[in-house]
């Protein structure tokens, strides 16, 4: 069984800010092209990866501060690069 973490807890650990549903739980970190399911957390620090978020099942992402993924992402954490 995989451990799960809320987006709020991850944001606090990373020193970032969560936008959206901070209670959303994730279990696995993945590149946007490798997302397997809705409980994956997509790591999309490059603006070129934003379109991949739209094509993935990910509901949560970590993005570079200043980036804003589409509304398909229910929660994201913005962090410094």
C-alpha cells in the first residue's frame, strides 16, 4: 500500500503555496507524460510541460512559481525553481 499525502502537507514541506483543493491526496510523483492515475502528482516545472497536464489524468501538480495549469488540475503547488 502506498502512502498518501495531502497537497497542503506537501506545500508546507516544500515551502510553496497550494492553489485549489489542499485536501486532495496524492500517492505518487510522476512526470506529466508518465502519469498513471488521478492520485499521481505531476511534476511540471517547465512551461513546455503544461500541455501534457491537460492530456494526463493528474488532478494535482507541482509547478514553477508564476505558472498556472489548466482547470483540469484541481490543485497545484507553486514553488521556486
